[in-house]
């Protein structure tokens, strides 16, 4: 069985972080986001090939995962000539005349859904398509999905307006679909699976089934959600590496150099090659990327710093997010609202 990961979006809501780093590989602690999805797919031994459907900065993603051997999987890359939308991308990646079930994931969702159980339901119901649903407080940013009492999908409405919200279950971005059903998607055309294919299954009364999952699920597509994922893994709300069995603690790489007289408050993460100078304080929920430098007396209070960022003496950083190779000068004060792209420079004594 093949799995297709839709990883071609531009990640526009995560700009500027995604200008040089496509969303599927934005770092979560010390690993590219998609690694969590690949680990989830490994729950299904039948999946013998993972196809990454790419469009935006494909080479960056290929460099990270190569042929998948390091992760114990087989990865193939399919790069669209132009963005084909979610449906067009699946059609393109699946190749000509696909048959049998294909697993599809939106490349920006993190969850611990029981994937074998989803596939089992799909088979038991002999469904043409099965999608995972999850309840959320506000469905307006998602695909709203209505079901009857028997897990049959009755309506699919992408990005509903306030007056169209009739339930709290949304499309979690995880599907099992029969290859044959892709025949309704035109080739080499921009086509939305959410606005075209799913409504068409309903209109044609095909067996279209929901697997409702009430455990952990998040779409990392916005800055708030990106930070939330880190908090959830650190607190143990979503048990996952590098905090598995270490929830609430300070996870410090043995290859970080921490001077005497540094205060570290858990939960936080300090990656390999980081240097923390004396008198610095690393507050709860901070993530210090590989090879970052935190100067004497500096305070990092809940910031997420990507690798190679330099924080000079007595700087104070709130719960901001900063890309690679940023520089925070001496005595700067930067509040938590800041979202800084790679190589940002905040000069000495600035207040942001
Ligand atoms: N290859 C390829 N080509 N991938 C694409 C393209 C494209 O043209 N457009 C989007 N994608 C990928 C994105 O990279 C992302 O992984 C996934 O498809 C979904 O796109 P988003 O832009 O993140 O959509 P969304 O979050 O607004 O909504 C989707 O996800 C929600 C769940 O998080 C929809 O599927 C909603 O129905 C769903 O509720
Ligand atoms: Mg998304």
C-alpha cells in the first residue's frame, strides 16, 4: 500500500519562517516536522512506499529525508510542475490508473490516531473513501464534516462561514481512498479534494465513511499552533520524542555546553552544540536550537530559537519565534509577539 503525504503548500501563514524552510520540515525541537508523520505511518507494515508530493522548495525536503533508509522507510518524491491543489496533487502522485486503497496525509497535521484502525474500518465498510474527523472549538478554518449516526458522511464544507457551522467535527486531513475513485479528478489541473472530490462522493451517494478521533490532533500551519505543538510535547499532553518519558523536564543534549551559574527551568529543550554562558536563565517552554549561543546574564523566557542563533549578554527574550542565524544584541528586550525570519538582526539595546 502507498501513502501520499501532501507537502507542497507554501506555508504562507508561517512566513517568514517558511521562506527558506518549507512547512513540512520546519523544526520541532531537533527534527523536521514530517518525521513525526513518517513514524506514524510505520504503524502500518503494509505501507511499503511513502510518496512525498512536493511543489514548494522540493530540493530542501529531498535533502532532509533522501531515500528514507535512515528512518527505515522507502520514500519517493513527486514534484508537480505547478501547484495542482490538494486533489490534483494526489492524482498526480498516484500515477495512472491507481487501484486499491491509498493512505493520504496533509503534511502539516500531528496526531496519534490509530492508523491501522482507520484502515480496518475502511475495509470493514468497503468504503470508497474514509476520512478521519476530529472535534475542534471553531471549525471555520477547516473542512466541516457532518455525519449520520452510522459514521456515513452527509456533508463536507470547506472553510464554512459562521452561519454554516452545524457541528464541531472537521476533516483531520487523513484519508484512506480507493485509487479508482480518483477518476473524477481531471489530470494536470488545479483541483481541491475538499471542494471537489469529497462533495462529489456525497452527491453520488458512494460509501464515504468517517473515523472520529478524539485524541491529540493539531495542524501546525499557524504560528500559534507551531508554538502549541512544542508546549504539548514538552508538557506530555502529546507524548512524543524528544520528551517521551521526560514530560515537564529540561531535556538538554549531552553535547550542549552549560556554564556554572546557569538557571534552567523545565520543561525546556537545549540542543547539541548550544552554549549557555554563566548567569543566563532559560525559562520554561524555551527551545534552544543546535549551536545557539546564549550570552552571560541573558534571559530566554519561552522563546523558540532555531539553530545558530546568537543571543548576546543580558538580552531578554519573551516567547518569540526566531529562525536560523538570528542575532540579538546586548541588552535587547524582545517581546513574545515577535516572529523573526532567518538572519534577523536586533542591534544592541533595541526594544522590540
Ligand atoms: N503537493 C501539493 N500541491 N500539496 C499541497 C498543495 C498543492 O498544490 N496545496 C496544499 N498542499 C498541502 C499543504 O502543504 C498541506 O500539507 C496540505 O496540502 C493541506 O493544505 P493547507 O493549506 O494546510 O490546508 P488547510 O490547513 O487550510 O486545510 C486543510 O487541512 C485541514 C486540516 O488541517 C483541509 O484539508 C481542511 O479540510 C482540513 O480540515
Ligand atoms: Mg493546514
